C-alpha cells in the first residue's frame, strides 16, 4: 500500500506474512519511469526492484542478486575492478624449443636412457620436452664409451638435477646439451677410427711375423718356437711385435750357421773316409775338390 509524503516522494507499506502480521513502512525512491527501489536507512539499497509500468514482463518484481553497493551522497559508488588471473598452462607449443634429431647420429645397439626429472609440480611442457629429447640422449650415451661417456653423462645428470630442483627454465637447454653431445660423439668417432686403423696395422704386422715364425719353425728349437709364439700373441704394440721378429731372425741366423757348420763337418769326415780307402801312391796326387771327392765316393758306393 502506497502513501504520499510532503516532499513528493511516495512511501510504500509492505505487509510481511509473519506470525504477528506486522506492518513495515519503508521509504522508496523512484529511479526511472515506472521503477521503484526501496532504500534502507543504513545507506544500502535493498535488492528488490518493482516495475510499475504496464509493459512489464512476467518476471517483474523478482529479486536481484544480493546487496547493492552503498550509496554515497546520492550517487552509486563504483565497484572495485576484479583482477582476472591469467591462465596457467606454460608456454604454447610454438614457443617451446625445437628438438630435432641430429643428422648422422646412428641408433645405439644398447641405448642408455637418461634419468627423468622428478618434481611434485613438474609442468607438462617440461615432461613433453624431456620425452622428445630422451631417445636422442639415449642414443648419444649408447654410442659413447670411456672418458667421453663419463663426461657427457655428467652434463646430462647436471641438467636433470637442475630441472628436478625446480629450475624448470633449464628445460630450454635440451637442444644445447644435444648439440654438445653430438660434438662429443663426432670427436669420439674420429678417435675410434684412428684406433681401429692402428689396430688393423698391428694385426697385419702380427700376421706377417706369425707367418715368418711358421716358416722358420723347422730351424728353431721347440722351446724357442713355443716361447716366441706366446710372446707374439701377447704383444699389444708394434714395438713388441718387432722385438719378436728380431729375436726370431737372430735365432734363425744362429740355426742356419749351425747347419752350415754341421754340413762342413760332414763333408770333412766324408773326405777323410775316401782318402783312407784309396791305395797309397808314390807320387803326390793333385788336390781334389770336395765335389770330386763326393763323386768318386758315390761311384765307389755304387760299385760295392
């Protein structure tokens, strides 16, 4: 029920369905054509707007949401702006570093998987980068050996440890670590090629010395031949193989000299036997060569 006051305003009396059926009179203010808002005495407007126009819809008179902003000096206070939080999802895929398998990197026979970073707030984009770099790092580690493997393994472990400690920006270093690993692999491959070439030369020299030792086996004593074979098999440098070859040549030379001396002694004994079998003549016989003595001795043996 509405009452008019002296100031031109309208006072509306509301009846609430309470057990005591009390009547409350609330001052109202007109905020537009046919729209009335009730005002409280504490400076806040009630959240109930009544549309008194004829063109009001069925939803006219429904309550709005909650309490309105306090009115200061008859003007509506500006509500503070709420700062919206930016979506948290990490960099986009286009912003992530590009991880590409280096050209010329072979697949390792036994790849060595690097450890995965562990953190209770590890972002998904870090996991994605590690998943892309893991097979490349595994092949790099699997193709290395010795000091090169230990050096590159330390670099990878340091990167993973930094990411696991919460420094997620270190994941951008995966391409740099892969490039360093490729340089280590190329250097290691050149060193291996030099070692293989030196090993082939060493094996060729060992084979040649073994062939010479087999050819000279008939002139060497069995114990000397066995010792030289053991030394040749255990030789790991060209100098050791050359030492075996030199000792073999010296032993063959000594054996050949012994054979020649033995043959000369046989010839002298044969000549003495021939002279003892011939009749003694008064005149001195001309000196004969050992070939003549052998020929006459062969003829004598055939006659007998």
